[in-house]
C-alpha cells in the first residue's frame, strides 16, 4: 500500500504553539502526523525544538531578573544568575543529545528522545508536548520525546523533578528511574532519583501514583511520601520543605550535618571529604537559595559549629576539617 507523505512546510508559529503546550488535540495530531511523514519534516521539527528550548531557558532567566527585589543580597544572586546564561545556553543547545536513528515500521516512524541536563546550582522548567510541565533540579537529566506516542507518555529521569501532568486517561504518563517506574494519568508529584544517590524518594501532592520497583508495587495518595534505601521501603507524610527547591530554595529541618552535606553534594555537583565524625550527627534547620552557592551555605553553618574547610579552585572537591 503506498505511503502518502505530507511535504507541505509547517508554519513555525504552529510548531512553537505546540512546544509551549498551547495546541489543541487536533493541532497536536496534525503535527504528529506531519513529523512522522518524512525525514525532512522530522529534521525540521528537531531543529525548531532545539531553538525553542534555548530561547525558553534564556526567557526564564530574564523574567527572574526583572521580577527580583532590590536588596543587596538579592542583587548578588541576580548577578550570579545572569552569569549563568552561557551555561544555560549550553543546556539548550550544546548539551541536547539527540538519537538520530530512525526505526521505521509499517505504521510510523518513531520520534527519537531528547536528553536535557541541568547544570549544578541551576534549575529549569520544561513544558512537554502534551501540556504537562516539569521542574528539573540541579544536576538532573531528563530524557523525553518531542512527540508522545498515541497510547503512552514516557520520560526518563536521573535526578530530581517535580511533575505537573496533564490528565489523559487514554495515555498513562510514566517516569522511568534507576529505582523503578512511576505511573500516573494526571497529577502532581516529586521524584528524587539520582543514580549516584543512596536513596529514592517519591512524594505525591495531588492525584494518584503507582510505583513499581523490585521491592514491590505501591500506591500513594495525596500527602504521602515513599522512600527506598538499601532495599528498605518506608512510607511517611509529605514534607513541603522537600519541595521548596522548585522555588530555588534548599530547605532542611532538624537534619544531621552529614545528610545536609550529602544534599549539597547532589545539588552542587561537588565531592565533600567529611573528616569530622564528631560533628556528623549535629542537627540543623535552615534555608538557602540554591544560586547563592555551597560556599555561602558552609560559611553560614559553620557559625553554629566549629569546623573549617578547604576547596580546590573550582569547588569540585571540598574538605571539611
């Protein structure tokens, strides 16, 4: 049976409407058919997606700059944020890894996944093609398709992400992690699943989720949290402090110093040689702006307990003494 290709050029404005989750069902279906109809359309789609992602990142940064308050402490954070534009451009353009292989079947051409990595000390919001949105935390990588399949929606996460998923009962939304899979149809939840971390955490804000892992299958209701550490599964209550990273805040309450340092390692992409076993279990409560950096956080904490630290010139290795 002959295949009729759609070779009509696609208006860029319609593509950008699709990328910004403003397209209706009919428009999304039309664009999906257009992408699948020829390799040329597919390449055009990828090029425009890369441009849109880079422009969105810069726009988010400039919006935050314009809305920032006037005090000196906030101004220093603004300068740090603006200085990170080059790094964010690298995320939107240079670090977007594309699988260019096309797997052709009789039914369709599979659209490849895009890999997006957020630099240390940054965070990023991504709008997906189905109307869902995702906040990605520092040092987080998300792998996702430009166009979701007709019967499913799937992304992969290495790191921490806050999802607001558009409702679509016909197409379940799944998040793949190194610790198992999370499935929803429309809800808000936070998943902490750094491959190099010691624990997995899933917190449900609204809706319902199903978590499947080697340890078993678990259902959560709003306000619940589940953690997995060394194969041990624990259910508890959602802590809103754990979600403040979405607003650029590192927050902890009555947490042991060793665990705070571990969180800093995760968020700032550093290695910390913790040589002070005598203060490892001292507990702290506090909040820091992510973009203020690890040096500011360490200098604040050490006012309450005596320790010193040394760091290499790039702050990639820190020794606490």
